């Protein structure tokens, strides 16, 4: 969605929004209502749809390369006719989308002004939270994540490439980008991984902040987190 009318003298801001698993590109508009900020805040929103692929390259799908190179270039060219100034890029990702967005940040640390990760980052190497047993919906979702993980990553030569937290610790990252982490205190799919990523970012000296609030791995929490991001960061 692009602001109307054309605001050639306004600062160009673009929000890349990567959706969670089992959702599509319309999720941010139909369920989270982000369309309301396009004109009010003069910000373009780009919502790529990729199915349940974690927004990363696999042997059968090069979705990360497509978004980060081809789609990015196309969008920048298209919006150059809308905005006269340089574009400021922001990113927001929820659950699976948070994984893909952070992977994008590691590939291009200076592309975004801020990346906002909600209900992520799920790590495949951190032991599952025992409290998951008491939450049926989260327990079922974790099974789906595990199955999809095996499908996407089973042929990779370097299994560590799946663990973006370890990758963060090993990389030399120079960036001014802010990494903002959001997680529900009862989100036992993502909580431990989010806390571990927060520690890794602090150790690397990357600007970051962790926001914990009441909530689970669901639409209700995602809505409140998005409201916070829009009102405070954009």
C-alpha cells in the first residue's frame, strides 16, 4: 500500500512486513489493520507472501534471495517516483516472519533503520520450555514448526546456519540499526529464544531493546505489539 496523494516533498518511509506461518500477505491489513497508517503517517507498506518457508533460502525455494535482492530493487525503483528524498526502511516480522526478518538483517545489517521482531526469534537449538505442555495451542504449533524446519533445513550442509542466535555471536556486525524484540511473557514458543537473542545483541554492542508484556503466541498479543511499534517507532 502506498500513501495517497503523492507526497513528493515528504520523507520516504517504507515498512517491510513479514507475516507469520499459516498466514498470508493480507494478514497485516485484514487482521492487524496496518492500512490505517499508510496515509496518516505517510508510510508505504510492503507485505511479501511466501507460504510457510521462514523467509529463507532452501534447496527448493530461494525466497530470501528474491525478496532481499529482486523485490527490494523493484520496490525502491517504484517508490523513487513517489518520494523525492532517500527512503528510510523499517522492518517488522511476526513469528516465522521475525525469523526471516532477522535473517535479512544479518545479511544486510545497514539496510533497515530498525527491525522489530515479534514472537521470535525461534531457535532450533534451545531446549523447549517445559511450560509448553500446559498450552495446547502452542504445543500444536511447535510441532508444525518442527516439521517445517526439517523440510526446509534438512539438506543444508551447515546446520548451524539455522541457528541465527549462534550466527549473531560469531559474526562481526557493524550497524546503526536498532533491533527491537517483543514477546509475550506466556509465549513459551519464543520467550527463551528472544531472551537469548537479546543477550547476544548486547554482547555484540548492537542497539537493541527487549519488550516483554502479558500475552501468548497469538493475534491478541501481536496486535498490541504492533500498536506499540507504530505509536513509538514510526
